[in-house]
C-alpha cells in the first residue's frame, strides 16, 4: 500500500499528554471514527505507519475486525 490514504478513509495522528513525546492515531471513514490506536507510538511517523496498516486491514473484504 502507498502512503496515500484511500478515499473515504482519513488518518489523524495526535500527540499524547502521557507518556510525553508519544503519539496515537485514529481512522475515520466518511468522517465517522472506525478505529483508534490502543497503544502509544514513539514517533509521529510510527503512529502513521501503524494507522496505514490498520486502513489496509479495514479495506479487505469482510474485514470488520470482529467489532460491532
């Protein structure tokens, strides 16, 4: 997968207050939150990379992640 996030997905990476210097991500599809990181990432780039992998999983046919 390329670094470009496919429509209608969007990735938001934001800093965490604790632990300081770490980042989290959220994935939105058409503006609706569909997944959020469950652990802190040491850099913004690592958080974005992890989010891209999650988007790739979400795009697979029948991939609902067991979430309802």
